[in-house]
């Protein structure tokens, strides 16, 4: 929580624009939420499980509350709980994936379910074409992850960034619980790597019975030893067998081919979407 | 082939506009292709496997050739083989599904791979929002299936149509080879039904070892007896346990809630897409 407080204060010195903190509800978040509200974080984004018990506290603390869902039914429940903005996350998203419906059919279904509550489209979006498509589907905006992993600002390991830049749209895999150490039972999408391939060629054994369970494959200054199958974002402060770690990536990874500054990525995406929507129909 | 010839001739009497015939290349199609070309079918659409050996024959016969792919690499191969129009089919599509990349990230990747060859987006599209999104992604048009299953013209069983109208976006499942009798090893998407649920609760046994293998669950005038796990589109001429059959549907099924004439569906989708693109940004 101290690290978080320091990071939030730094953010406030870097921008006067709104920013958000994402809190994953498979872990206790009461203390972090309190820090966020004390430090006037403008947007609290909840992910995974039912956020009902924290929504009113966040709103009373002055934050706008977002929640990420994978179905129209979950979206309705979130709105009933007071959530201000719904994030509709498609199955093609990278990292942890809440549902099994792809962005294209999910977003209109969620919009129909919660309109006029704003819906942000997540999953499969990496450029202005995706943003324009999201807006056409009825979304108020797009949530973009993978493209920003390739930004200069993302504090990921250079080898992970290299893998992102090289991968094409068919190089990811959706996994029910492969990288489940430290975060069990949470489906996710990563690049196919040697850990995935070995698990597949050995017949997809269940968690606890996989080749190399418990094997330390690297270390991170902030996290400590990293074991095989750990849910871990390979950080700039890590070393070891980066290629064997959980290389989170969405299917939009095929559209990501260069490293840029985050501001440049945002500008490029907005301009491309604008240009597409002006030219169509 | 005689039935097909009769149907093509009927189509020519019904319209002077272009129409297509879809040929699935997991089955011998030389004879059907010859009939199509003799009868001047304007568009030949190939699906599944490499179409290279048939493309030049179709083009020399005067047809425009389309091929459905699930990745940018497959799209490039198809264009190299002379295909005129690429159909990029996302994982959220209903019926048999060629790839595992969703429409949102697939279409731009395919467009980048084959431009200026036209790309048609398939999978997850059921209304004008989806068509507008497809165009924003760089597609030249949209391929729509599930919505037309609910049309008055679709010769499907009324109970199957009812299931389509009732289902929401989360009610489908992608299956590697569950409904594999008569068409093995071809992944597909259907509504979850009792056949799917029983197979899941019995531990997803392999083909040949599933509960009720070989059991006749219905009959069709045109096809004969229908067994459990058969790849079969429940037709208006079928009877039996329709609910237990392969109820093909894409994830856009959540956007399909009424029966309409096909012409009305086309008009409504085009008008909605047009209106969205005029209002954005």
C-alpha cells in the first residue's frame, strides 16, 4: 500500500487528467481502495468477481467506478450495484479474461443490456480501426492493453516486449488455469511459449501434476523467485528464463509491431479512428 | 447434384443479382463445382482446407472465388492461389469454425496481409452495428449467418429457430469435435443443449466413447435417420428430439430476437450501419 500511495502521488504530479487504478477482487482490496480514495484517485476499476460490497464506498469517496464484465447478465448486475461505467471484455483479450464471448458480439449485447450507462470495449483492439469499430458497436471508448505493453513506458522485461512485437494474431492461447500459481482458477490468455507447448505435448495435465511444477525459473527484485506456472508479468526488474513465463498478450498482438511512447500511441489511435469514421461510409 | 442444379435454376428465376454457392472442401466437390459453373453461379465460396486445386477451374468457369480463412497466413496462401475475395471468419462464428482468432483482431490482421484484395468479415455480426464495425476494421462487407437462421426463408425446424430467438450471447459453446458424425475433426459452435451438457457432466469423453453414441434421435425426409452427435442442421423436414441436435449458432445469437423476411433483415442492417456511420464521430 505504501508503494501504491507513492505511485499515485507521482501520477498526480505527472498529469491533471483523470487516471484509474485497477483492483482485482480475487485478492483483498479494502486497504488499497482506502489508499486510492485518500489519494483522490479519480477512477476505480474493479476486475473479477462481484464488486457490490465496494462500489458505494468508492463512490462516496468521490471516485468514478468501472467494472469489467464478460456477459450482458454480469453487466446488468454491476449496474444494479451502482457501477458508473461498464467495461465489456471480449474473449480475445490478453491477460486474465473474465468471459467467453468475443468483443464483436459482446459489446452490442452489453450496450443493449445497460444503456444509457456507458460501455467501454476491451479485447482485440490495438489501433484506430479497432477504436472506430468499438464506437460503431455502441461503445463509448476502448480499453487497450497489449499495444501499450510495447510502449517505452511499460516496465516489462525487454525480452517480453520483443516477443510481443514478433507475435502474430494466431500466436496466443486461452488457458483455463495454466499460469495459476498465485492466482488460481482465473482463465487467461498468453503467447504460446515453451511452458505452454511442453504442457500440451505432455497431455495437458492438471494443475499440480505438470512438468516442472515448483521449478524456479527466474527472480524479480520486487516479487522474489518466480516459479514455472506462476501468474506473473515479466518485469523490467526480473531475470531468468523470461521466455518460459506467463507472456500475457491479446489477439490484437498481431497488430503491434513497434515500440512507441504511450502518448504517441494514443494520438495515433485517435487520429486513425477519426480519419476512418470521416471516410465511411 | 441434380437437387443442386434445380436449386440454382430456381435462384436464377428469383433474382438477377449475384449469389453464391458454398462448397466445403472436406468433401469431394468436383462434381458440384462443375454443376455450379455449367449453371453460371456467379460466386463460388470455398470453406475448409486448401482450395488451390479448384480455384483456377472456378475462375476459368467465370465465377468470382471466395475462400474462408481463420488467420492472416491462410489468407495470404489463398490469395497466392488466386482467390478473389477473402472471408475472415472469427472464432465467435456459428457452425463450423476455421480458426481461433476473434473477428475484431482477425479482420485488420487479414486486411494488412492481403490488401488490396477485398476482405469480408464473418463471425459475431448480426446487425448494423456489427456491419459498421466490420467496415471500420477495413472489411469490404460482412458475412452474416445466425441472424438469417431466424428469417422466414431459412428452411430450419421451428424448434431450432425458437432456440435461436431465445438464446443470449453466452449460450453458445465452441467444440473441437462433439458433433462430429459425418464431418469429423472440424471444430464448431452450437447452442449449449442437453447433448452438450450430458457430455460435459460425464467428463467430456472422446469421440466414440460418449453417452448415447449411435442413438437415433430423429429423422429427416432428405437426410434419413439422425444420430446423436451428428453434424446436421435441423431442417424443416426433420422430426424427433430437435433440442438434442447440433444447434449451430454464433455468439451474435444474443442480438437475434425476432423472425423477419430476409430482405427486411438486409435492409435493416444496411440502414442501421449507414445511420451509425453518418452519426460518428
